[in-house]
């Protein structure tokens, strides 16, 4: 198992980084929280989790031990795979996820792309005794990374989904863009350009 990798961030994607160590580039899936605290061309230490299945080997990495441990707790829930665990940590920061679980807030949990109310309730039920207490969480407003979308952006989201992109990838792309002063067509063109870069 790989516990961590220390190296230079040579590329940041929407939900991954490429970290170079000893002339090897490691593709590491990661959260918005970690991405927001990394800069290209800087050296970083990334704590990693290796997910192994018959058909895939994938690395997931985070800047903090707290986020890594919460990720591992999330994917321990039956029916919650690494991609869904990552989606949760890219919708809410770590303490917000813990607060949602501790407050039995299935409505907020089900806002995460790919999670319905049944899965949200299951996550809460199975992890409520494993994420500490409300009193142990720092005071202050918890952060949501994925903002609520307005009607215009909602139309763009529907258009991208109709073109064959997943709702998760489409929403993440829109969340990463500066939409101020742009009309619907301009947003769609920029989103398509950004999403095409991710598959090259």
C-alpha cells in the first residue's frame, strides 16, 4: 500500500491531480478541498488510499489525515464507492459532512450528486457513531463547495447532460467556471471546452 506521495503538482484537473515523484507522474483522484489548497509547480505531500478491484487500480489522495479518514469511513458504507465518497467531500468540507451526519440531515446529504435519500439515510445511520460529536466540531459556518445553481445555469446543466455528459461532471465543470457576464451560449461553449480537456 502507498501511504503518501511527496512530489510536484504538475497538473490540476477538476477532480484529480498529477503528482510527479522521481520522474513518475501519479494520477491521484482528489476532492475540491484538497484541490483548492494546491498550486501547480509546487511540492506537496499527499496522503493516499489505493482502491483495488479486479478491473481497476486507482489512487485517491488528500492533504489532511482527517479528510482521508473520513473518506475511508464513507466508502466503508455498503453501496458507497470511492467516486461517491469523493463527491461528498467535493460538495461539503470535512466538518460539514460530519455535522450533516451527526444532525441526521438526509436532505443535505442527498444534495450530493449520485446520492438519493435512501443512500443518504444509510450513510448517516452507519456513520453517526464513528465521526465524533457535535461538541468536538469547530464553531463557525460550515462550507459547501457546490453552490446552488440559478435558473440560467440549470438550463446549461440540462444541455450538457443532453449532450451525454454525466450530471456530476457537468455540475463540477460549471462550479469551476467564472460565469459572471456570460450568456447561456458562452457558458456552454466554455464548459464544453473545459470538459474536453479533461478527457484528453
